[in-house]
C-alpha cells in the first residue's frame, strides 16, 4: 500500500517516521537516566551519611588522643623495657643451637625430623624431644646409636613402638642432657 503513494508523500512519511523513531530513542535514553538517578540516590545518601560518621569519629579520636598523656606513656614503656633488659641479662639460657646441630649432624639422609622440642627442666637439666620419619629400622637404629655416642647426652630413649613397621617408621626420641 505504501508503494501506491506518490513519491512526495512517501518522503514526508519516512521523514515523520524517522523523527518519531528519534523521539522514542531520546525518550528511552531520558527514562534510563531518570531510573539510574532514582536507583543511585539511596546509595549516594548512604555514602554521604557514612562520610559524616567517619569525620565525626576521626574528630573524636583526635580529641581523645590529644587528651592522653603521651609523654607519661612513653616513659612507662621505656621503664618497662629497662626492667626487661635487666631481667634478660640475669637469666642464663642454654646453648640450644649447639645441641640441635649435634643431633642434625648424626641424622642420616633417609631420616627426616619434623619436630624438635627443647625443654629446660632446670639450670643444668634439659630434654630434647624429636619426632620424625625414618626410612628403615636400620637407619633409625643407627641414628639412635650415633646419638648415644655423643658425650653431652646423658640418655637417648627410643620407644619400642617406633620400631613397629619395616619402612617409613614414625619415631620419637627423647634425649636427656645434663650440663656441668
């Protein structure tokens, strides 16, 4: 039916159709912008209120910090540090690293140590508890014999339960040390 119209009227109809399509697109874009603004407004309102809360809190914290006596707190900390240094100098600590190095020097490559616990019973009595995995019974036995040969170790105890499997033995060893 459109083809039956004269060319001049067809051109006017196309022009009118294009204008209406442009108007519809603009109305849709304006609608999207209005909807965006409406949905964004609550979020913007919340962020403004949060910002005010943060400003109020920071002002309160600044007031509280200015009220504190920082000089006396610093003096207390320095005094406590001095006292701790005096106590630390009075205490005698055993040379743990040398005992651990002795243990590690006697360990075979197929033996892994997972835990080392060093317990000081008194000024002269200490225990080292080892836990780990040994590849075979023979390597575990050789490890315990090598530890027993060390003069600094008073006793080396390997529980029988450590020898229950043939391979990949989970073991625990207790080493007792008495210093002079």
